[in-house]
C-alpha cells in the first residue's frame, strides 16, 4: 500500500482528504500537529509523499518541511496553503516542498497532484539507465540519483534531481518554463509556471558559486533557462 502522510489540524478537512486518498488506493497516515507528523514519519519510514498544512497549533508547516528536508531529500512534499496567501506558496517551495495545493481544492486535483509526485519520487518503480553524466565540475549518477560538484555531494530533492538531469541531458539548449514543467511535473500537472522559477532559485542556491550571479543555470529572459558553462 502506498503511504501518504496527511498533516492537517482541522478534523473535517483531514477526514475529507483521508477518505479520498483511500478511495484512490493510498494508505493515509494521519497527524493533527507538527510534532505528531514528525513522529509518524519516524514510525513509517516508507511514507513517500507528505501533505503538510501551513497553519498548525504547534509548529507551522514550513518548519515541519524544513525538519523533514534536513534528514530526507527523497520524500515528496506538498504544502496545503490558503488561496489568499501568495507568499505561503513561495515560502513552502523555498523550504523544500515540491508542490502546493491551495484551499479549497477538489479531490480530483489533490489526487492528481499526489499521483504525479508519487511517480516522480519513484513510487512506481521504473528502471533508469545506470550511467553517469559528467559536465564541468558536476557528476550526475543516474543509478542512485545523486549529484556531486567537485567531488562533494549536493543534497537534492527528487524534483531537483529531475530538473538537473533534464538540464544535463540538454546542455547549451534553451529550455522554456513549459518544457521544464512538462518534463519534471508531467503534462497533466494542474499547477502554475512559478513552481519552475522557485525550484530553479532553490537549485542555484545549492550549486552556484554565487547564486546572485549564476553561471551554470542562466536565465533566457522571457523564455526560460539554459544549462552551460
């Protein structure tokens, strides 16, 4: 059974999400506060996707996301944000989330987002080539899905890994935001293009010598991004 952590302090919303996840073949693991969510992750290390509400009675969802990411780069994280709080979306992505869903949301939309992220996390096992891609100071290992820069491991989320692989498969090519969104999140993704920009910003912080003056991931103004040296 595919496990999904559901962190939501409002019982009626949590129950709504849990019922629909079960109908879609998932095993929901419930938590009504941040500390309980972290404990559930310790009890269930095979959880592959976590839904995190932002507003919680103890620690907020952003802090839960940070703590998860400090020890687990592979789990998929979706933030549940209020529709009116635009900054919640960006903050959630910058703290390590892979996606966000705004309230109110439909069961179909939420399930589609989880399905897509679960696939990206490797929940449906697909064999990938066992080679390496070496470009400049970078080495991408496509067997264990890791990145090194000058021999030092760079901790990436699985979404970040997928972006890096797409870039390194297309060196010197200008890739539109739509290209990146379709390749990494899938053509059935419901979300906004800004998720690409925020993840690129997060990647630059991790791989660039100076993220304010990027030399590896450069912006193609009005279009997208290009990977090169």
